C-alpha cells in the first residue's frame, strides 16, 4: 500500500490518503451527530478529494461508538448553518468518484440517509441501521422516505420508518442495503479493500435514486397504503408523524424523484413546526436527563448485583423477577405457601412460552431463564442476595414485619428494596437496623414490560445505593427516575389527584364513558375508569374494613371487581368489550343522592379541565415538595408508566403548551367553585409572575 498522506486535518473531520483511497474520518463525540462542524468538514473533504487526482475513491467512516446518529437534534429550530444536510448529501451523491460509507454502531436518521447517498455501503456484523425520526415526531427529511423504499421495498420501509425499529447488519445485507460485511473491528481496512475492488472492477457510481424495481412491485398492489393505514390505525391514533411518513412514501411512487424529495421536505417542515415534534424532542432529552442524579458523580461507587431475591410471587413479584432473569442475573423468589409459589412459577413460565410462541424469544431461552430462578418457601434463602425486593401485600404493618425479618437474614451491605406504590419508605426502613441500605424500587404492572422504575430515596438512603439502583435500571432496560419519599411518590400521587377528580365528576353526573372519552381522545390508551376496571377494583381493597364509603367500595362489595368479574364501572362481555353499565350508573346516582350531590350535565370541556389541570397542579406541588427534582422527570414518569401520550410531552410540558397563565386563571375559577383541591400551587403562581414555564425549552 502506498504511504498514507494527510489531506485535511481538523479535530472533527480528517482525511488521509491510503493509496488511491481518501479516507474521510469523522470524530464528533458522543454519537457523531451531523452538526454544522461535521457537515462543513465532510463537505470540504469531499471537495478536496474530488480535486485531488491521486484519489480514486472515497471512504466515509466515523470514530468512536457509532456511524452518524442522525441530524444534530439540538440544532432544530435554530438558524441553519451552511451547508445543510441535504446539500451535503447532494454533494456526496453527485461526486464523480465512488463514495463508500463504512458503517459501525448505529447509522440512524440522517446517518442512514448519508449512507444511502453513498454509492456503496459496507458495515461490520454488529452494525444496525434505522430511520427513527418518528420517535422525535418527525420523518426522515433528507431523502430517507424516498431512498429506503427503493432499496428494501415499500412495506418494509414503512414498517421501519413508522416504528423507528432498527435493522441488523445481516438482514440489511440480504435486503441489499449493505453491499458487503467486513470483519468486526476491521472496518477501515475492510472498507479500503472494498473501495480498491470497486476501482479495480471499474464498478459504476450506483445511485439509489435511480432504482425503481421495488417501487414497481409496490405499484402492483394498489391497496398497500390503505391496508397499512388500517392495520396500524390504533398505533398511529392522534399521532401525526406516521401519516406524514406514509404520504411521503406515496409521493415516492407517484412523483418523480425530485418532486418526491420536495414533497418529503414539505411534510418534514410541517412536522418540525408542530407541537408534537417539540414534545417528542423534549421527551428524548428528558429521558436522558432523568438518568442524571444531581449528587451522583461518575466516581460514586456502585455495588455489584450478582444475585437478586424477590419476596412475593404474585403478579407483581413474578413480573419483577423476570427482569433479572432476562438480564441473566440468578434470582430467588420466595412465597409463604407452596401453592402460591407454584402459581407464580406457572405465571412466569407461561409468560415466556407466550413470548416464544410470538417469535419474540428463542424457545431455548425459556429453560435458560427458568434455570436461573430458585423458588423457595424460606426467607433464609435470601441470605446471599445482593438485592432483595419485597413485593408483598400493600400494608405498612406487613411490610415492616418483612423488613424486620430481612434485617436479620440479609448479608451486610445487601440492598433492601420495597416495591410499595404509596407507603412511606422511611417508615419501612426504620423497621431495620440499616435504613441507609433501604430504597424503594417501584415497578409498574406488568412489571416485565412497563418501562418505568421509580427509584425512591429516603433521607437515609446512602448514595451508592441510589447510584446502584440507577445503574441497575439501565441493566434491566428500564427508565429509572429517582424520586423523593412522599405519598404515592410522583406517579401515583398524580394518579390519586386524577382519581379524586374523576370520582367527584361521577357523582356530579358525568358518566364513566363521558369521562373516559375525554382521556382517550386526548391520547391515553384508555380512560381512567376503564383502566381501573382493567387493573381490578379490588387491588388494594380491604374486604374487612370496607364500609360502603365510596362508589368503588360498593362496587367491590357487590362483587364487581372490574373486567375479570364481568363488571365494574362498565359491564363486559366474554371478549371483555365494555358497555355502559346501568347497575354502576344506579350505584353512582344513589351514592350521589346519599351524599347530597345534585347530578347535572357536565360538559366535555369541564371534564378535560378538571381532570388534566388537577394533574398539572399536583405535579407542581410535587415540585414544590421536592419529591421530583425536575418537571421533565414528572413527564417521563407519566409517559413511561401511565400512558400519557408521548406526542404531548408529559403533563408539565403539556401545561407549558397550554399556557400557565391560562391554567392559573382556570384553577382559580375551579377553586371558587370546588374548593381547595384546585388551590393553585405556589410554583404555578411564581412561574406565571416570572413569565416562565415548567420546562426550560431546548
Ligand atoms: C434526523 O436525522 C432528521 C433527518 O432525517 C432530516 C434532517 C433534515 N443529536 O442516547 P445516548 C446525545 S433526526 C444531538 O445516551 P446511547 C444525547 O442527547 C435524528 N445529540 O447514548 C446524549 O447527550 P448527553 C435521528 C444527540 O449510546 C448523548 O448524545 N436520529 C443525538 O445510549 C449520548 O446519547 C435519532 O433519532 C442527536 N441526533 O445511544 C437518533 N443523538 O450525554 C437519536 C444522541 O448530553 N439517538 N445525542 O445526555 C439515539 O437513538 C441514541 O443516542 C444512540 C446512542 C442509539 C445513537
């Protein structure tokens, strides 16, 4: 090989000559986003390589953990610095010398779009590619919607772009997206070899824009788009980006390439200016922010978690332990009775079998995962666990008793965690001689699926315990949000505020369907009362102390426990479809009469304001009480744990969009009509007087 010569050297983009090949290397940590410095550097390097007679072909490669992770999201909404991404891509596509994209890590969004304008693509086997702009409420706006369908076909491209899913290198090679895979760790060398081959074989400058075979295949199926829309209607409900993606791909079939690009740009700009994208970009950063805990430093020690114990094999305990089995961590699950233990193990196995049957897990993993689990009837078997999570009945005395016993059994230094959803973790910790080792790990049902983990720290919890919990959340694929110790923490405290308001509305005459419709149309997967029926009205209900003092208690006393018993706030058929329930309506009306509440017609607007503003006000009080450290953490809790629509950014971001002055004025009206539940939180008053919002916008 001829001596390497340096063409351009810059901290961000450098270029070196390896024989006939100009290797353009980008180094823009952490993820090589295509910010202005990168675009300028790449553009200059391509120009110079084009002008240099010694250069036959160009390899574009990135340093660090990944190929380009996409456009620089922090630049959106700011003045664009030339060259634009689209201009840089046009320059690559129109280069007179072959450009080879050399891909490792994840080529995402604008990153994959860059690869798609190169004339050839090589990658290492661990590389993955995708167009996840949909997760930011956007569409691939630098040619992705026009080029990806031309390479992998319209249906597959629609699937990838509307889901944001990634494609592994193997399938990408089969589909023709990669031209060659090269040895892991040898990308640069492999790409240079490939480039030399292109030159030796005088291969042409292949442009994706000229491919039409896959589009012709799609044109043969005129129902493709209608079917795709129909099949995904539920998933796309209320969310604009998927529809714009579909329309942009329709453009690829109906228009010339350049017209298709212009259509894509229009549809992209429309999304970029929409509040849904602003909300989703907020969520992107908020999720990463949530992982940062103010007093945890990179050098804060964490404890190794090699073995986990879970107490309780009910729905919650079984779901919790699956997280650790999935992560390959040996675990013990303890119950008091053999029957309950067997039921729990059955639940776990069935869950794995269903996952395998759906093709989402290889069948051999069922035994591998079950093999990591030790069932036990003795708390003593938890003695060598590094972390023990209690998931027993939600009663403070029961929990205190369990922790007092654990204190005697657990090894020194073990983390003792409670999965309580409302109770005081400090009181539970006080039942032990080591409150510094006690923490709340609040999982959400179904615990093996739901992304959220509330990490509840008390005044006593030691910092390494908090840091370990945050790290563990990542290990098991959860979004960990660290919160303070107070009734219901963040999520359930806001849920309780919503519940309180929903119950008042029911008595005043709004029907379950009317209340739920408002929430469903707002974008929640289901309404509040449907959710209550689904979870079960008897969860947390104590038969012994039940005194017909709420509608829910009365429904429970009547055996109406929700979906599973055929009725709750709604009636259910065999398929569990809800219909309005005359029985529940009578219970509510009688109860209202008993309480002296006159029933009336309640407007949808009133339902909306009362339910949503009560939640926002409670969120503000949570900030006042320092139970959450940032408004964006509350947003993440409600998005990942309670189905708040991601495209509305969470309750606090949504409140900013709605306008805090408007919310404050309405809260005052509601306070006058309904009392102290609506007294505006001091934080809202303060923010309005300062002309600020909850969330500092990016
Ligand atoms: C696009 O391309 C539009 C085009 O189609 C059209 C344009 C006209 N920009 O996630 P991590 C930051 S839209 C700026 O913790 P990981 C991130 O905030 C883009 N910053 O690492 C974090 O910062 P901090 C389409 C970005 O290893 C740090 O990098 N692309 C960007 O777990 C580390 O991130 C996407 O949507 C960005 N594009 O995961 C991909 N990406 O350290 C978005 C990340 O201050 N990115 N940062 O908290 C990802 O999915 C993940 O970051 C990735 C790495 C998988 C790459």
